């Protein structure tokens, strides 16, 4: 499997801060003529990317994702009751 994009940073920088930059560098060549695609059909990522800014960015660009919710985020959401918002929609089969 080819890596569609990569960003190299210093060792002390967390990778979730580069999430948006990596997705903006994606260029998927088309079979025939035309510009390369810049948006993947879907994305699978681990729990570190389940924060609000990452999910909002994916929602804004219309990218479907399979990112599980962190257990502490889930507990905080459930503590808030009806004001806690809706649960994340992670497709477990696609995540595997």
C-alpha cells in the first residue's frame, strides 16, 4: 500500500497537530487525464485523532472516517446526559 502523503517534523511535536497538513498534501492520481484527487473517500485513524478539531475538519471536507472515541471522552459525554451530544459514529468493520 502506498502512502498518499507524509509530513516530517521534529521529534517533540505531536502527530495530531499535523493532521490537517497531511490531509491537504494528499494527491491521488487519476486513471486517465485530469487533476489528481485531493480528498480520500474515507479515512481510518486511531483514537489520538478523535479530538474535536480533527473531526470538524473531516466533517467540513466531507471525508467519511472510522475513528474510535476515547474512553474518557465517552465518559465525559455520558456524564453530561442529554447535553453531552451524540456519540461518534465509528464503523468497527471499516476500522479493522
